[in-house]
C-alpha cells in the first residue's frame, strides 16, 4: 500500500447551536438539534432536485477529531473495553469522516435546514448524497 494523498475540498459548512464536541450528542437521534448547512455558491446548483422532506446523507470532515487515535472506549464509557476505531462510530480516527442521515426541513437558496444533526458549528461538509430507499443502508 502506498501513502498517496488526496485533496478533499469542502462544499459547505454546518451552522449549529452546538458550539463544541462536548455539547454534541453521540448520534443525531439522541437529542441533536436542527442545523443549517450552507453550501458554497460555486456548487449550489448541485442542490437541484433536493426537496423539503427528503432524507439525505451529509458527509462531513470532523475537523476537531484526533487523527492519531486507533482504539477507543465505545461511547466514551471507560467500563467498555478498548475497541478499534474501525469497529465504532467514534469521530476520532485516521480520516475523520462523518456520515449523518438527516431530513431536509427547509431550503433557502444555498442553505438547507436539516436534522437532527449532531455535527458542531463550523463542521466542513464534503458531500451530500440522497438516501436510496431500496438500498440496504437506507
């Protein structure tokens, strides 16, 4: 395996009432608020076809995560044994990519109100994908 680098450029940013990691629930369904995703104007036409009520998957870069972490106590519970990050949903991992299935509540130009979303204020959005109901991961 070679150590190739790849460039990923954010397409937008999350605007949330969650100011930091400690304020964020582990998963969106655990009490996360609604938030706004502001898509860069240069790629905003890519939102065409997304409608209020649709479910989408936000792909984010968890910018405050530790990238040197390979084992964690799941859910930060020290009573649970150390587990490899690839067997968990921990934000701390070599490539801190977040996946968030959310519902679009409102669309205002290049902004989507979505939720519930556990991503914190300023989280870069690197992609948006539709939920495919016929897919096994739907």
